[in-house]
């Protein structure tokens, strides 16, 4: 069976003429090209190009770890413009701008400063 015979057999089953077939091919190719160009235009956007350098200072004799000390100091956060404070992993804490953040070691320090714990955090 040759390609010509196969194309004639397909045409007789589907009843497509050359113009309709060409139109379908063009629509599919334009759609694919548009999708590809759209993906290329946003390549790299949405990714934060942030480099975090993690320098850990360990003192073998005392067991002091500077990274652990920083995490202990920053357990609760509040906005200097708000009245609520949040735990570090609460979604409300992520909405506070960096320049407005106030960090506390514990709940007592936050409450002494006049903040109340947010009911959205569990």
C-alpha cells in the first residue's frame, strides 16, 4: 500500500478535502507555537533568585551553635502596625513586610509589648 492509496482511503472515510486538512494543521501548529512562546516568555519569572548563605559557627567545647541561637531568638513575629503576633510557621507571619517585622523570643515578651496571639495560628 502506498502513501497515496492510504491518503485516499483516509479521505474517503473522513470526507476531508485538502483545504480543511490544511486548516486543521495550521491551527494546531499556531496553537503549539503560541504555547511554546508563552512558556519561553515567563521562563525564570516567579523564581526568587535569592542566595542564602548559611554560616554555622560550632564551638566544639561548649556545643554553642550560632544558627540554633538565631532560631531560638526568632520564634514569634508581629507587625509594628498591628495588634497580633504570630508563630514563625503561621501563614499570617508570611504576610508581614520585612520592614514591619518585630521578633520575640517567647510569648511573654510579645504579650508584654501589648500584642495578642492570633486566633488563626494553631
